[in-house]
C-alpha cells in the first residue's frame, strides 16, 4: 500500500533542470542559513555585550559600591592632611604639657622666693629687736676703749710710739709713755 501516486517519468533534460533548480534552491537556502547564522552570532554577541554592560552598570549604580569608591577617593585626598593635623595636635599636646610643667616649676619657684623673702624679713625683724643692744654694746665698748686706750698705749714702747708718745724712764726707774704738748 503505497501512499504515493505514481509520478510521470521525466526526461533527462527536465531531470537536469530540476536538479539544477534543486541545487540553486539548496545553495540559496544554504546562503540564507549562513546569513541567519551570522545574524544569530551577531545577535548573540550583542546580547552578551548587553548583558556585560548591564552587569557593569549594575556595579556602577550599586550604592554600596559607589559609596566604597567615593570613600576611597575621599580617604586618598584627606589622609595626608588628617595625618598632618594629627601630628600637629600631638605636637600641640606635647607643647601644652611642657608649658604646664614650666608653669608649675615657675609657681614653685615663686613660692620659694616668697618663703625666702619672709625668712629675710624675719631675720631683719630679729636684727631690729637686737639693734638697741648692739648700739648699747658699741657705746659701752667706746667708753671702755676711751678709758683703756691711754692705759694700753702706756704699756710698751711700740704702742706708745704709734700714739705719738715718747717712752721715757722716770726718776724712780719705771718706764712711762709721755705725750708732750708743742
């Protein structure tokens, strides 16, 4: 049971023409398939590029990634000045501590000077209370010397000559210091 109907027999020429036509159609279909394959490759390449662009756009528009990039850029620009300010602040702190130490030392020195001045004032007050006694002692010493000096000048030849006297022997045989008036 053959479902096909019997085909009329073709001549050689018709068969050749038919074969040429089938070859032409087959070549045309093959060219079209090649063109479509090339178009499909371009379409696939475009889709791949679009997908890559979408992924790149996704990372570029990702707020977290963009924030990281901005943070890195800010850190790169600000790090140097921040470190310089930190060093400056540390230097100011050291200078402040040094100044504080110098001021404390100056304060201690001031109190030592005040203490020395008070001690000197106390010594002056003690001297003032003793001054009348020194004056009295000087007066007593002056009186004693006034009385004793002539007696002292008369005991030996050297002191008698120093005070402008002459060392002479009395009629009794004793030596005495004599002051002559001119």
